[in-house]
């Protein structure tokens, strides 16, 4: 009979390598919001997978990035570094055939003594699989990885092998959570994240980085969840962009968010959303602390 193992796995790397998609695929439930835009993940999202001989506690870290330099991004990079240091093992996620300066910068934030496994994601997009061999060889020279595992979060390819390798790196011990539990986050957290995902998907390239969601109230009335939320923007000129002509854009965002919440929570949701201005919040440490950033 094999011993039971339980431990934390940090999903680290630069933005847009597919860390959140990988978390969702591993756990079998959409926990982390997904967008093609960088900086979608702003808060640590924990996903729990329990098998017959292991409990994996995955922590989806913000992507370490250097493109936007402000107080918010320094806080996100700090969270990424701290999360990588505090977990039992780091799964460093890179895109297949792409390993550039941004990846090297993210890798440099992982402490030298921390055990790390390289996860080469998006192999489903590689037309010639023979190209993977020299890429993996190049990647192996960047750090002494415990293993390098090619996978596809999109198709699920080779994820059993990834889980096998990760299990070997985790300590022996009992499960930290009940077997049926998928996350340590509550419904309030996911309601805010779902709404923020829709902002990223509907709005333009830059504006989502200037938006943040704060839940004002979350009440359960029988089978109905009544949720009130505020979307904060940095400038008055940004407010009409989020609202749209006749409120059309905000209605589209809120309707899409409400549908996702109802699917996740398994019941009806009333969602009220307002847009307000908090001037320069991405560069204001006090405002960031009020919004839950360290």
C-alpha cells in the first residue's frame, strides 16, 4: 500500500502561459478566471485535487511581469515571489517553444533552493513535435529542474504524468482538506472574480488593468443570492467606457457574470453593479490595501 502524500504546488511563471487553465483542468472545475490578457490573476486562487494516494493543493500565482510598473504590479509580483517560496514545490509553467526574457525574469524569482518542476504547456499548438526536444534541452539549462513535463491544459494531454511527478515531490502526510473540497475560497470571492473576468473579456486592452471589483454585499435569501458589487476605475473618463451607451456595456458584463455565477452556485442570482471612480488606485498603497492587496 502506497503512502499518502499532501502538499502545496505553486503554479508560477510569466503571464499567459496557461497557469489558470492548467489549474482548472487539474481540479476539474473552473476556479481561476481565464483571459488572453496578462494580469488576469490578481489574487491567489487555491484548487484542491484529492486522489487515492495524494492531496494536491494547487496555488495559482499572479504571473510575474515587467510590462506595467506601478504599485499594484509590485504587489502582484511580491505575491508571486512569496507564494513560490512558501509552497512545497513550484510548477514553473512555460509555453511550448517560447522561453524569453520574461520567462527568465519569472524563473529568477523562485528561490534557488526551492524544488521546481518545469511544465511545458500548450503542446497541442506545436505542429512539429520534434521541435520540442531542443526546446526542452534549452530549458533544462536554465535551472536544475527536478523534471520537465510537456502537457496541454487545453486537451488534458500528459496531465497524469505531471501529477505523478508532482506527487513524488510532495511530503508524506494526511490530507489537509476533506476529499470533496475543491478550494479554500468562498462564494463571495468567486462572485467578484467572475465579474472581473467579464471586464477583462469585454473591455479593451488597457482598461481592465485600471478596473477592480469590490463586493459591497452578498446575501442568501432562500435559494436566491443577492449580490451588490462596485467596479472601480481610475478616472472619470473611464466610467462611460465601462457603462457604455445607455448602459449597454455594463449590462452585457453583468448579465454574463450573473449567468456564470448561477452555474457555479447552482441557484438564482440577483446582481447589481455600479461603476465608481477611485482616482489613481493602481498607484495608491492605501487604496490597494482597502481593496485587499498587500
